C-alpha cells in the first residue's frame, strides 16, 4: 500500500530530480507548486508522477524517475515519459489539468518555469485566497442547482480549491454535493452534462470489453469504486445514465469527509438502459436509449465488471454498490460479498448510520435497543437492510438468535403489515420479518397493535408520518423515536417541524436530508441528520488504508458504535443523536481507526500494521 507522507515524498522528489542549485532552492523553500507535487507523490499513476517531476526539474530530464513509496511502481511509464517528454506539459496544459492548476496562486517562479506568463493576471495570490474567491462566487448563485454546477466546474478546473471548499465548508456544501441537491442534479444531468470525464460509462454493449474500458481511465492505482446502474436513485426512481451524479458525489465525499486521495477513486455507471419514458424521449439524454435490460445479460455485465475491476486493481479494491433496484440489490450483495471487497451503501451504510442514531438515543429514550420495538414504513433495500443490522446488533447485545431478535422488528409495505399469511406474495428480503399476526391494512392500525418505541420511514412518501401517526407515537411513548429517512427532502415522510409539533416536542427525530432546528414550547430541538456520509467515507478510508479484502456486517456495527460514541452530552441535550457535520473528518478518522483495528484482528488487512495507527491514517489522508 502506498503510504506517502506529503513532506517525505516532497523531499524525495527534490533529491531525485532537482538538477541545479536554483531549482533545488526553489523546491526546498516550497516556492514551487506544493499542490502539484503532493498529488504527484500520492498518485501511483506513474505517467503523471513523471510529468510532475519533469516540471519541477525544468531543465535536464533524467532517464529514470522513481519516487520513494511503499508500493512498487506499477509500470515503466515514468521512465518512458522521462526519456521522451518534449516539454509539452506546460502553459495551457498545466492550467487545463485540474490536479495541476492553481489559478492565480502560481508563484512568479512557477509561471516562468511552466510557461504561464501572460496566461494569468499579474497578481499572485494564495490557495487560501483562491478558495475564498470561489466561495464568494458560489454564494452569489441563486439556486442549489446553480451552486452544484459551479462546484462541478471547479472540480474540473482546480481540484485543490474544490476539495478545500468542501473540507472547510462541509455543513454548507454537503447538501449541494450530496442530498438533496444531487437528486435534482441527476434529474437534470443530461441537460447540465459537461464534457470533462468524471467517471466511466460501461453499457451492455460493452460486454466482452470491460477490461479494455477500465484501461482507458488514466489513473492506474484505483482503490475505491462507487458504481450504480441508475435504477433507483434516491427516492426518484430510474435515472439511467443520469445516475452518474451519485457515484461522483459519493466519491467526492470520500475525499472531502475522510481524505481518501481523489486519484484513487473511480465513479462508474453500468448503463443497462432506462424505463424512464421522459429520458427516452429526451434528445439530450446521454445514456443508452432503450428499455432497461434485466436477467442474464444484466448479470453478465455486472459479473464481468466486478471481476475485471478485481483483476486490474487487486483483491482489496473497494467496490461500493450504489442505488441498484430492490430486485437486484440483495442478490448482487449476497453473490459478491464473500468473493470481493464490497458493500452496498443503501443496504449496509444506511443501516449503520441508523443503528448509530438508535444507539446514541438510548440515554434519551431510557431503553437499550434490545428492549425496543421497531416499525418500518417501507420494506425495500434500505428498510430491510436497517432491520437486519438492528436485529444483528440485538443478537450481539443479548445473546438471542438472529431469528428471535427479528421478532422485535415489524415492516409495513404498500399492502400493510408484513405477516406470514402474505408469504406467497412477498419478496425474499421481506420473508425474515414476516411474523405470525393478523393482517393489518395501514400504518396507523399497525402502530396501535404493535405499540412500537421507534418508527422508521424509508418509503419515499411525503407526509406519510402525518399528525395522527406522530400523535400515536407520542401517546405510546414518553420519548418516541421518529426517523424520517427518505431522500431527497421532497420525499421525507415528515419534516422536523411536523414531527416535533405533532408530538409536542417529545420525539427524538432524525432525517435523511437536512432540516433546520425547531423551537417548540420554548425548547430548541435540533434534528439529527441520519446521513450516510457519517459512515461510508470513514469505512472507505479504513478499507483503503489497510488494504482490507473483505467488508461484512460486523464492520458496519463497529462503524455505528464508533459514531454513536462520538455524540456528546451537549448534542443529546438538544435532542440530536449525531455529532455535528462540521466534525465529519474527525468522525471519519475515528471510524477508520476502528475498522482498521478489526481488519488487523481478523486478518483481512494486506498492509502491515503500523505502530501508530492514528498517525498512519492522518498521514494517508489527502489534505488540499
């Protein structure tokens, strides 16, 4: 595993390529482009590394360039480019390369060395000022979608400024890069599409050529892949190739929230068509213009992709399933979870963040999860994934069998309470939660019968948690737990204000998308955001940094317990069951530490265990 401290890599480049005193002095004083050099050191794409080194040498071009790294060079591209480069990577080429571009933060020395004089205004600024300028411009945009487009343009122009914006303004920008705005961005994706490749599009027409397509991606050391078939994007349904906005956004958060180096991340869409008639009729639609293909051909494409990625990038490349449909998500997870390093964020990541909220709520509710009853409105991948992880956590806490633990959890779907008498018509993932009971046609009657302590919404039906439903939860419990988790905001089962108002401020509330604090009876109630970004970036960092080869449900329980433990008494005083999003990088670091400890304990790690795990992870994390 390449664990390159930026400073040590910096000095190694100096020692290797600085061929005269003037260049060496410029480098050692850090007057040269730290951003470009840092990226070059962290990158395992040797071609880019060589070009960066050539830029710094700015004079003689040595026949061989080797950066000190704990991972052997993957190819001889560095030597080839070093021997043949004719100095073409300068001027416009530098400014058009997001990893190299610094805008006006290029120093006068860099402008001379890289043929940038005249291409920029005279004033020399700093990366801090460039970031401040970008935030000023973004805040002048009038709609969330305009801000999203601006951020994508910045990512295509200057990666350091882009990620600095995200890391320094996480609370403000997370709703733009991720839910809820990313949902609208996906719906408009074909209309706002930019030509800069941000990921790979692999269609059913590419069966037999997937490995060749992976070769087309310029980065050669990919450690984390987020991929979707676009069938069930958030609560918006089939978005087809427009679903690319989700993997791009998720992996941006891998970097912004957990410091996973951006060059190690690859977004992918598996384009199998779409059943969205609006897109099929849209001349601007960027995807395969045909009905969605299922069955054997679909499975063949997924299988070829999974195996080609593993063959190219190694057993420890993380493959994150994202927003697959209910009929395919569970079978695909079961098929690959023991043979590949993979997890499904909708099933397992969502489950982990919800479990964390429930664990953190124990001091408020006065009951451990082993003594609670849960009702879910919605029985798709998210609902049953959460239910299964809660059952597993109860089993771990009490020693009960998983079957006994499931009896504390009930599902309500579009036909009412999920019970055994409906077995013949139930999808396989619902069967473990089909209990012996009479049928019940709706949610309100189900609550009256089961008397749950917690109500969890994952049905994507706005206003499903109406006043009678919330009032019933308030009648049944002193501190009812109400989680309205559906995304985007327009699909949430209720708003924070509705939940608090209908329960007279009694409820413990969390949602999938952000809501503002609410004052009820003079009390300020702060809604928690059960956002997957609390979980998947930290898990991803732990997996990537340790070279983990297997991700199981135990990893998700560990992540949930770690997150719950970071919720402070001050957070709980306001009713919030999650730590502030402003602390997300520290949250991700703590989760990564816990995941790494488990990986080393179980023998899943392929990177030698460091003496100081915290330092190891901190040095690994990308810092723009």
